[in-house]
C-alpha cells in the first residue's frame, strides 16, 4: 500500500532527517519527496510504500504523530487513494 | 506524484473545515426473521444483526485510520419492524425495539433505525400496534430510531395516520421529559420516505433492497462555506460552480469509503447520500453557507433562493462523483444541529413558516425544531400535513422531527448535547386546525402521480 506522509510546521533543522529516520526504522520505503517553505512554514510531502513495513499502520501513524508533537509539527499519514479519488477523475 | 496544492487542500478540508464521512450505514433485511412467536422473532433479529454487523464498527475504524478521514457514525438500518411484527398479532411490539437495542449495543453502533411503519395508503397488519408503541419503545431504548411514512406522491396522504402521529410525537416527548424530550428526537414522520437513507433518525431498509447493503452519507458544509470565501464578489453562477466543484470532491471521498467498506465487509455497495449534514460545531453549518452567499442572517428574504441553488449545485456536483446516488441527497436544515440556524432562530430571523418554505427546495423537512410544550397534538398533526403536502405535490421527500418541549415556552432553550445540539423553543401559529385534522380519511394523490 502506498501512503502520503505530510509534515507541516515551522521550519527547523533536521525535520527531513527525523521523519525519514522513522521511515527507515520501520521499513517504510520513501519513494518521492517534495518540500517547500512559505514564509517560515515548512511543508513536506512524501510518497511512501508501506507494504514491507515492520510495524502495523497504527503504530507507524502513532510514532510519526508523537515525533510531530515533540517538535511542534503536524504529521499525517494517509492512504494515497484518498487524494487520487478526490483530485483525479 | 500528486500535486502539493491538492494534497494540502484535502488536509485542510479535514483538519480545519470539518470534512468527514457522517455515517456508514449497513442496511439489513429482517424479512427472514419473521416468526409467529414474538420471542423467536426477537432472537432471530438479534442473531442476524450481530452476525452481519459484527465487523462493521472495527472496519469503519480501520478505514478511518488508514485513510485519515473521520467517520463519525456507524449505524444499522433494518426492515420496517411493522412488517416483521405483523406475523404475531397481539404481541407486545416494544419487545422488537428491545431486541434491536440489544443488538446495537452488542455490535457497538451509534444507532439502529427501522422501528418503522409505512402507512401512506393505509394501515396493514402490524402497523397500528407499532405506531401506538413508538413512545414506549423510544423511551425504553437508547439506540433505536423510529420513522413512519404517512404520504407519498403516488398514494396521497393518509390523514388518519397524520392525526395519530400528532399524538405520538407529543407522547414521545412526554415520556422523555427528564431526558430532554429525546424520544421525539428519535422519531421522523415522512412523506415519500426513501428506502436507502443512511441518515438517522429516518433510516430504514426498504422491502425492495438486497439482503444487506452498505450506504454512506457524506458531510462537509464547512468545506463548501470555505470554498465560497474564495469568490467573495463573484456572481451567482460562479457561486454555483464553486459549490459543484466542492461537492464533487466531497462525494468522491464518500464513494471511495463506501467502496472500501463494501469490499472489506463483503457486502454490496448501495448508495452514497450526497448530503450536506451540519453539526453544532463552529464552521460546520449550512446556515453559514447561505449567509456566505450574501444574507445577513439565515431566514432573511432570499434564503429560499440561496438554499435552492445550494441544494441543486450539491446534487449536480455529486452525481458524477458516485456510481449510485440515493437517500435524501441535498442540504439538511436541522435547527438544533446547526450553529447558524440556532443563532438565526434565537435572534428571530428564522421562523417555522420560513423553514417550511425552505423545505420545498431542500432535501428534508422541519427537522429538530423545538416547539412550545403546550402545542396541541392537532397542531403537530397539521404541521405534518402541511409538510407532507409539500412533499406529495413536489414529488420529493419531506419530513418532520418536532420536539414539543413539555413545560417550556417560546424563547426557552433545550439542550440535547452531542451532534443533536441545542436550540430555542420556536413559536407556532395558535389558530386551531382541530376540525380539519379530526376529519381523517385520505388526501387523494395529486395529478403528478398519474405519470404512466
């Protein structure tokens, strides 16, 4: 299953490293990354493959959310299809 | 890869604009649970619901987590119980309500709908007893919802049933005075009731439906209002286009969730109900959409036109986004469940008469409206007759869900809590319709019924 991982918050050093570190630990393969900074607000979007993840989806989601809470970032991971269905015909 | 702007738009809709799936409703036929012994029938009903809906709640929660979209309610709709109860005349019908309540508790759903009777042309076996038992059934159960269909475009309006329902509505409130008259909030009286509606309190599983189906109701008034903020000075055509585009996106998400739930539960997908269902939360109001179009307050002159536009645009946008559309599909205007409606009713901008006009152009009827506690059963019946007439003549669903606030008068407040919200007691016209209501009989079906 492919999922979209979004990180939104104030820009700071190490966000990409921190999030991709969690992906590496949990066996989540990062397929694409885009990031942009608009007036100090950092928005990173990763397309990830979680088919070979070594933790259940709930745990992955909770670990990312905790990292987000600790660093004042909003981190979400959602099934790719929700975006495909809403924005593509 | 997906466009960053699109991804952030979806996240903003969910995070800031209250976008959610309002309900996944499993429709279950109970026709094979009919027994000549009421105890055996109740056991069969309990067993079948528990067997079919065992994984409904957990599957809904799994989808919620994986897709990151809140699914507020998981519900069950069943075959109108009057049809099942008809097999054992003389039995206490309330027992069926208790069986439904127990089953709902066991599988963990929020509500079960279908303590219902369809009497638009006349009373069949079981109908009369079930309708009489509604106040007791709703007062002694937590999760059971009830509905009665008293009219249709094809059949006309059963005025005997209309007369009876005025009394039943009052009794529902009287029996639940200590619980904010909640019995009356779980009862809907329809004209042209849809058989696949996933929304409570009016959901039931029609006799023409499959054994089991999954129906999904979407929501998202907050998303539509936020989208309209982007065209502050656009003309009305631009407003309609913006609503259509937004409704399309919302419905696509509903379709995705419905298909996924259907696949995981191995149950056929029924319909997506394209409704804008408000909640009392700030930013989740249909009234605020109308105000965003340029009304100082919902209820002002122009409200009916704005609502007609909204209702039509929601359907046009949504219909291409889903393979099967059904249920009520349109904009809901429940007063106590909509922050903007509550404000408008409190300040006097919105009256029952204006709400009645609005129901001619939107998807439901006079919904979640508190009326003074001394409103007579005849007046309640007459309000129902008016509403049913609008539905009958316009070939659309209309309904009433009125709450006679026993012991309270106009201007007092009633607090229901949760999604049911709160609201002021609204004034009703006091001139008596008693003679008209006491006549009974049937309003003949209108010319519109002769389409063959």
